[in-house]
C-alpha cells in the first residue's frame, strides 16, 4: 500500500514538473521571439511613419529620384536575367555533378553572399578597371567598364546571382528524380526532359530564387558605389541616392528608403504567399 502511494505521488509529481517545464519553455520561446521581432519591426515602422505620405510622394516626383528609380529597375532586371541564364547551369552542375573540386566550386558560388560588398567592388575594380587584370586588355579595344551602367549591372549580378543559384540548387536536390528517369525510359532527350519535366517541378524554387536575387540586386550598395560610382542618370541607383541624400536632405533619403522597403517587403511577401 505504501509503495503504491509512493508510485502515485511520483507519477503526479512528474506530471506537474512536465507541465510546468512545457509552460516555461513556451514562455521562453514566446518572449525571445517577441523581443527579436520587435527589434526587427520597430525600426521599419519608424521609417514608414516618420514622414507623412504626402511628403514622401512629393519627394518622389523630383527628377533625380525618378532617374535613380529608373536605373535601379533597369539594372536589377538585367542582372536578374543574367543570374538566371548563367546561374541555372551552375546550379544544375552543383546539384547533379560529382567531380573533384565540387566543394571548392560550392564555396566559390557562396562567397559573394558572405563577402563584404565593398570587397566585391574592389575585386571587380582590380579585374575590370583600366589597369586591372582584364581591364588593361579591354582598354586596347576602347572598352572601359568602371563607372558605367554596365558596371552597375556587373556589381549587382556578382552579389545577387548566388541567391538564385543556391535556391535553384536546393530545388534540384529536393525533387524526386524518378520523374526524370521515367522520361528517359520513354526515350526523351536530356534537353526535353530538363525543359518539360525538371523545370516545371522546381518552378517554386526558381521563382523564389528570382525574387531573392532581384531584391538583393535592388538593395546593393557597397559593390556598386565602389565599382560603378554614383553618377546621376548613369550609375546612381536608389541605394546610392539614399546615401547621397542622407548627407543633406533627410526627407529625400526617407522617401527613397520607404520605396525600397515597400518593394522588397511586397516581393518577399508575395513569394511567401505563393509558396503557401
């Protein structure tokens, strides 16, 4: 009888400790999550509500702001297309290939995502500048890349393409390859199988990669200003315009920042909704 009572007490003590442990765990998760979300959200809310919408709209009507917006939309679109054209074969090679140096190539592709953008800009300048590794040869043909719109596109592609490559690579690795094997057994060519079977199956990963790459290119600053400069109407993108305006015109810099925030947030939210 006494032993049975002890077992009963031990059971209820364990139940009580388990419930309190679960409660404390959930409270801890909720508290830490709330603090971090507030840390992320409050600065963005402060940015959105610092100026009245009418003031932001009036600032956006200025010619130099419209120029910066046009250049950003043009260059980010081109750089994203380049990321898809050249990045998709790289993603396929890394996802399906097995060869010596595979890990090195994966590291090389990932490097721009962790490399300080200014360092990337210096590297591009040392490669394609007038006295650079390749730029000195290009100069003999009258080709000068730095501080041009082409330089903006190159800087954005260098920084943003790995986001598309990594997303496409993940999609290729996660897809069920039995569908491809079934196509091969029906004597479909490799190109036909890739175009009609593989690409449709990894479409969500590709769209996510395109969105991330485009958003990253839109926000690129360090490599752009180092390699392309900040010339209005030629190389001045929205991030570089924000930097210039923050020196003497806070309202203008806030207006540009709000546009960048709205576009980036809207794009990422649309991608999340589509995936759900």
